[in-house]
C-alpha cells in the first residue's frame, strides 16, 4: 500500500512546523526525512504515526483516510531513538509484546518471536534483559518488536543516533538489507546526510517546515536545486554568477536565464575539482588535511577559496604549492538561494 500526504499543515501557536507538505511513499520504498533540528521532520513522522493531529491536509494509506484512525489501530511499527524497551521483560517478551496484547495464541506468538530473533541474529539472547544488551542489540530488539505485528508501514525516529560510529555503520546496512528483504514501506527521520544516502531510495530534504527538494540520493547530491540542499548534502563550493562571468566564463554554458537568474550560484562538489602540477599553474594550495581515504585541501583560485578532495593515494601536493585547477562544466549544478 502507498501512503499519500497532501497539503499537510501543522502549527504550534505562531510557529509553523509544517507548511503544506505533499509527499508519497511507495509500497516498498525506503524514504528518509532529512534536515536540521527544528525543520519539521519529527513532527511529520508523529502525525503519520497518529501521535499528533494535523491542522489541515490529508493523510491516506491505500486510499483509506487515516485522520479518524487512532495510533494503536493504524498498524504501524514504530522505533524510537531511545529504544523504549520494557526493562523487566526478556528480549523474547519484548519482541512478542504487541502480539500478546492482541491476544495472539501462545504457540503462534512463540513461533513468530523465534522467527524474528533469528532474523535479527539474536536468538541466543532471547532470555536476556535489555540492561544486559549493547545499544546496537537493544535497537535490533526494538526493530523486531515493531516487525512482530506485520506492520503496513515502519516509522523510524533517528533510530541510530544514540549509537557509536562503528555500530551505526553496521546497523544501518542491516536495516537496509532487512527492509529490502521484507519489502515493507519505511520512513526514517535523520539529520545525518551520509546515513540517509546509504539507506534511502528517496530522500526528502526539509527546512523550516517545508520540503526543499526530494529525489534519489544521487539527485540531491549531484543535482541540488537550492543553496540549502547543496550545503546540507555534504561539502560544496558555491560560486556566484557575477564572479563566474569574469573568472570562469567557460562554466556558464548551462547558466539559468530569466527571473532570478542573477542570484543563481554554481555548486561544485570538492571531489569534482581536478588539481595538477605546473606548468599553467593558476591556483595555490593553502592547507591540506588527511581524512583517511581522501586528502582535503583549501585552494586559492582566481581570488576565491575552494575546497578540493583528492584520493589519498593520489600524487601529493603540499601547502604553498602552485597547481593548475580544472573544473568541467558537466560537474556544475545551478542552485538558487
């Protein structure tokens, strides 16, 4: 079933938390709501879950209006950042809790719990209590509990943000693999753009209660449409149109025209900038840092400072070196402020 949101609006007093949101989630899509704190992404998730009412707009699942349906009857699986496991219940009892309150027979419940514990690779910990588990294990249990009731939609509210970096990396891949295997539509809230790009089919980038841009991870990274998206989706070099006319007119081939064109900027990702040694040097390396698999340099080029990323194994340049800088027009994306 597909979820459709149309013209959804939510205010808290004078503050507009959501401003006419239009969004659709396909029957097996993994969608990430991405944006900074206060942009409205968690408010949107809570309205979908039935934990908050909307001021106006519509929310339908498979053509059914969800507005009159209470949260407990929507049939969604919800996983919060804080796990929200019952501390005095075993892992198995936590996973089976939703089935127990639905009066599912004991044998059926036990079989379903065993199936889910095998799915999350925690069968050997069925009798443990949450306090005896690591953060990553607790989050797996919370996910299994959400899956136990055969949800029509999974809602994840920053489920990985409380975990250490290595555990987050491992668990996000497991989360993606699990969603792909079960084909359950999933909506995840995150403020981490790398996390969103790693798991999502579609990213919805939000700012000040509105959707700035939505599309595949590749779309948002390589073809941002606004300055906000260009900045939020990773490092970027933003060069204004007026400066380009004088310093790099060869990059103007696809420049926008018409109303608002003068405020447009070109976005160039640091890894798309090429550096080579003299002759023909037209730039100077200001400083260089080592970031594991890449070297990140600040380069002065025709009166402006650019960020450049080079493979760590590439020919090394050092601060103070004169270099030649090249940018292909195909690597430019035009954005508005």
